[in-house]
C-alpha cells in the first residue's frame, strides 16, 4: 500500500487513488500548494514559478530566505510523479498557455487573470487565491470581484490545504467543491476558521 492509499483510504477507493496519478494540475505561483498536491498523489504537476519576493518568503513555509530575489524552481520529489517547472513568460500569453496545456485543473496565486484566461481557453476548472472554483461553463473569473484576502503564514497555509482538498474533490468526484459565486476565505474569527463570501459581479 502506497502512502497515498493510506492517506485517502477513509475517503477514496484504491482505484480513485490510482486515478489521481493520471491527473495533471497546473499550479501558478504557489510552491506550497504544489508540494501538497504531489504528497497527495497527483501524478503530474505543471508548475509555473515566478520571481520570489520577500513577501513570498515571509508567507510560504516551503521557501527559505536564501531564495528571495531568485526564480522559483521545484525539482522532482519522488519516483512516479512528474513535476515540470517553468518560469513565467512575461508578455507571452501563448507560451504561458503551452506551459499549462494538458492540465485538468489550474490553480493560481499569481497572474490570476491570465491563468483564468488560459483555463477558459483550455476548458478546465480554475481556482484563484481564495477557496472557490470557476467551472468552464459557469461564471467567469473576470466577471466578478472580491476584496484581496488578508494573508500571513498560517492563513496562506490553511488556504492552500483547503484548495488541495478541493482539487482532490474535482479530480476524483468525492463530494462537490465550492463553486463560484460562493467562496470562502480563511478567517480566524469565524467558526471553523472559514468565512463564506459571495463574489460580486463587475459592473
């Protein structure tokens, strides 16, 4: 029994765990989320890194201070998982789209508008920096607005963890993810640390 089967045995059948290994997820600008997904058994991750800022280092626990002012790179983690790392191509949408081609889901913590456009072009679900999913035939990311969420290392980590769970739901069909215009943000003052918000239409 692989670790992934052990992790998910209370929720997923063995064939669903195996199915995870056949899925591809595009991750833009969140090393922590990419780490969570490969540890969860997702078989292929297309990771688009970017310039690492001091703010990135301060909130993402898998980054260290020596990486500040460099470009993000995520090396392969284990046998059986394909992790392809790209550098975000400035001013080249077609190159960005090629980097994410083949992904079954795209999640982005940076370059969210461009990432949502790619997801729409590819016809796959899109998850931004908050906890919600934009479906290909549903509300468009560019058609809504929301206040940028407050973040710190704990909020960021909890957000990524919940997003990883949402992606597992999308890929395996175990329950339904949160669908836009409903969304959640991590809020220490709310029961269960999650506060529901409703995305507002752009006027």
